[in-house]
C-alpha cells in the first residue's frame, strides 16, 4: 500500500470514486448517443483540476489519478479504433479490439510505474493449482451458460458456419479476450488500487469497475432476456451482473494471494478467464441448454 500521509485517506479512496463516476458518464454517453467529445472535455478538465490539487499533496497520487482517468477515455475509444482498422484492412475483426485493449492496458500500466508487478511471483507457479483453476473456470462458464448469457455475434457466425478450425478459433479467441481483460483489471487497475487501499478493497473496487464496463451490454441484455424469458428477465439480468462480480473477485484473489506456499501470478486469473470463456463458447457450439 502506498505510504501516504493519513490525511490523504479521502483522496486515495476518491481515485476509485472518480473512476466510477467517469465510467458511468461515458456509458450513458454511449447509450444515449451523446458525442464522446463532451466526455473527453469533461474528463480532461476534471482531471487537470483534481490532479493539480492532488499534486500539491502527493505527486504519486496525482499520477495515479491521471493515468486511470485517461485510461478510461482511451478504453472506450475501442469502437472507433475497430472502425479505423476495418477501413484500413477492409476487414472487420474482433481481434482489432482485443489487441487495442492489450496495447492501452500495457501502456498505462507502464505509465503507472507498476509494470514489474504484472506477472506476480511466477517462480511459485503450481501446475496443480493451475489445473484446478481451469476446472473452476469451466464451472463459471457453465454458470454463464445456465443464465443464458448472449455471446458476441462474431462467435455465433463462426460457430454456425461449422468451420473445421472451430476449436482453434475458440481457443485463440478465448485466450486473447482473457489476456486483454485481465491485463486491464488485474495488471493495471488492481495494482493501482492496491497501492491506495487494502488488498480486499482493491479487489472489490476493480471488480465493480469490471461490472460497470459490462453495462455497455445492458441494452442488448435487456432485449435478449425480455424476449426470451418475459417476466423472469430481471432475474436473469441481475444474476448475470452478480455472477460477473463474483467471477472477477475470484480472478483477482487468485492473482493477489501471497502465502508462503502459494503465490499469485498473472497466469492464474488468465487461466480462469480463458476456461470460463472457452467453456461458454463450447457449450453454445454443441447446443447445450
């Protein structure tokens, strides 16, 4: 935890609150088709004012505030980036978004000064734990399947095309999605929040931000669950977001535990995330109901 003056406790907690506010604002902007430039202006102005105030008290705290706030803006540019690459290569691919997420997460992780914290203690990697985590991830994938999570259109198109390389596609896609999201939430956000508060609070904070990011799917989920389950749509919708929170808290715990016998490292949450996504897509492909 960052060694700051106790009088800065509110400022340390407020980094998360400000990030929370910015994520909500940008999601509302996207859902209601408000130009993203207005959020950009608001983000920059607010960040400059607050960082100047924080800089007078702690340069490190001001840096954390700046990198997390600016990261949020660049993260939500991914639809524009995907369109840009589509125009250049005359091809639409989910991979563009994934690589963009990895790039900005690693960039901002480096700017935060915690790049060396990303992998954790890999020397303590335990194959038995790794295999158990894969099994646990498959259980999460089954749970997401049981609550009928809608999967992206790209995956349904490939699955329904009966391509011979379906398994290879699912393995590659599941790994890239898992890696990109974990480098954001475990590598970047958790490592910053853990310097500002306790490990437990940092896990909850990063998990809440993870759930907030998935509010971008809110309209899609409401339509999906309402059309298919009518009066039970709220049960399915709430179950989805609760399960998301439990999933990420589990991933962050696996990343962060530091006992002498077992050490957390980045490949544990990636393995959990990979197994969850792969099993979800696989269950969908085989028509599991």
